C-alpha cells in the first residue's frame, strides 16, 4: 500500500478559495489525511477567473502540471456562465470533454464536479446575474453527459444545493463552503 497519494486540483477561484484563507486542495488533503492511513498531497493548479478554454490551453502549455500525480479534481465553469463571457453550451461541452480526455490520457483518477449554484438571493458581484443560473444548469447537463461518455459517472461530485452559509458572496465559497465541498470530494475519493 502506498503511503502517499499525490493529486492536483484544477479549476478557478472556487478551487483556490478566493474568499477564504485556504482552498479545496488544503481542505481535501486535511480531510483525507484524517480519514485514511495515507498522506494526501494536493497541488493547487487552479487560476482565479479561468474558463474552460483557458484551462485547456494552459494544460497543453504545461503538461508537467500533472507530473507524478495519481488523482485530479476538476471544478470549473462558473466563469463561463458570466454574462461577459457567455460560453455557448455546445462549445463548453466540446472543451470540457477535451479536458477530461487529456486527464484520462495522463492516466489520472479524475473526480470532476458539477458547477455549484449561485446564490441569487444575495448581492451578486458583477458580472453574475440570474441569467447565469440557466447557463450553469445547461453546463451541468453537459458535464454529466461528458462524464457518462467516459465512464466517470461514479466519480462525478455533485457540488450543487449548498447552503447559503457555504457562500461568502453568492459566488465564492466561505470557509464552511470549502469544507462542505471537500467533504463531497472526500466521499467520492474514499469510495473508489
């Protein structure tokens, strides 16, 4: 049995923990370290404000990104829903599928996530508005489809339906939200 597991966390500001003192990689490693007899090392390869296209191109420019990693979390798409970006759903699907393909070719155990809901009952930071909710819903349908096409349904992490306290500003997670999302990833990872 390996004593260490090394993974990467891909995504955007929701992964980095833009409104907290730590992000998903740190919370996930802490939870898994306490639950298992291994040490879990997660490197944060998330970039605030990144879209699926930006992540895909960065992956091609920096293939060392996943060197020595065995696991990968993927939580991206919120920025694609912005009114200023408004990625068409069919383009989102194509790009998201290509990201999954690169991770699978690299032989990583991939744990993709749905795009979390926005909290429209609070003051959302511009450029997010209620129209983003429809785009997020369509993107999540495509994420499910792309995961099913690759046999990743059991690895898909549902990050929707979080409580209001899990958000710092209606978009980004609070410390409680980071912990809640890390718990959902932890459940999938330990069940594999």
